[in-house]
C-alpha cells in the first residue's frame, strides 16, 4: 500500500505537535517502521520541517533530521508542472501540491486530518482513522490467514471466489453473529486489559458455558486472544468498525467447507435454498447429532447469520440465497436478523 501524508499532518506528527487525536497518535507510532505500507511526503513539507528545526535548534540538527527522514520516506519534488496544476485547484497551494504529488506518484490515498477540505480529483482521501482501520485490518489478515486486503484508489473491493483447499476448515460455529458482535463491542471497550470469562459472561448476560462457546468462536477466527485467564480483543481490531470486521470475515470464511460447498452449488444452480444448506451440513458433519432435523435447521440459521453479515451470500427471497448482486450496495444489519441460538456444541 502506498500513501501520501498531507503536508499539515506531516508537520504535526514530525514536529511533535501535542494536540493529537488518538488515531493521529497511532499513526505517528508506525510511520517510520510500518510493515506493508510505503509512506510518501512532499519536498515542501520537508523544507518547512527543515526551516522550523533550524530556527528552534540548529542548522546541523535540521540537516540531520531531514537526512534521516529522506531515508525513511519517498519524497515528492514539486516540479514546475505540479506547482502550476496546483495553482489552478480550488485549494490553498500547499494542499494543491499534496494532491498533484499524489497523482504523480500513483498512491492509494492521501491521509489528512481534514478530508473535507480536499478536492478528490479521482483520489481516495483518508482521515488518520480511515487509514488506521485499514492498516490494522490488513495486518490482522496477514497474521491470521496470509491474505492482505486489496486497496485501490476508489474503494476496497473484496469478493469470495470459489476456492477448493486440500483441507477446508470444518470448524462448527457455535453462536450467531449477533452475540459475537456484542462480545466484540464489549471487549473493544476494555482495550488491552480484557475481561475474565466470568466478567464477560456477566456483561453478556450469558451462562459460562455459552460464554466459553463465544470465546471459542472469537479465538478460532483470530478476533480475540485468551491468555492468563483473560479474554481480550485482538489489537488489530481495536480501531475497526463493523464493516471492516464484515470484510475480514468475508475473506477468512472462504476457507470454510460449508462456504465452499455453497459456492459450488451456486455456481451450478445460481442459488441455494436453506433446506439444501441443511443437507450440506448433515453431509459435512456426519456424526449423528447434526443429521437431526432440529440441529440442521438451527445450525443453518447460525451459519447464514455469519455468511450474510460477511456479505458472502444474500437472501434474494425467503429461504433462497445467492451471491450478492452488488456488494457495495448491500447493507446487512445483523442486529435486525432473528436467528435461533443453539445449545453449546461439544465438538471443536
């Protein structure tokens, strides 16, 4: 991923301005050593940093700082054409140069504290919050499933192509997505400290057995960590929203045996019914418990809640599902879906 730091943001971070928002503070901690991200800044930003440092300290200090920054960032020189193009934008000259440099470099986005001030000119304009959500989610995907989010200049497009792995995931999801997202919200509010299982059970209003099943779901999909008797949110999820978690799950669920069978069915018949999904469940989980009609029906409701939240499938008509016709326009509200809660399954 390639991004350009807006000039004002660059100066605020590198000159240690103290009025940081939490997201600017998070960004300031990673820009010099970020993995899988290449940061660019303008030569104009560098010149201003040199000037202010030489006045507040010394020219020698300013030279050393700029030399160090040049080794860490890709620098965009403001050529004659860049300056001329910037002059004709409905922006101040510094913001105009930011945009023209971004176009010249072909970056994925410009990061600025004031996105509304920038004319987009075909570029993505991200706030520090926007960037940190993408950065954290991208790292989570790399850690958990060796996939990285594709970024482009317009929007993130994620899809779930038909893949057939030698050993597809057969983990039996134990809870509806509604209770999982409720648990994530609680754990995010507690930060790195997390909660004990008993504390989480109290906050959720669930029994300890059900809470344990929730912890299994969260840890299986790398959304939480359990260590030393405490459960805490995966740090990469702290700054993400529901839509980011939905996109993350759309990627990791593609390795699930049920998702693969659904896509095989849809590829042949264009859609799949809830009753056909129940048959698939009985085939994959051939142990007696899951061939019972009640268990098949309950589990199909549960897995559907995850797959629709992740926008892997959408319900076209009652009980009939297909690949989403327009992922960008599909807006799943998991809280308004009524899915039955199953008893704790005994198999992991």
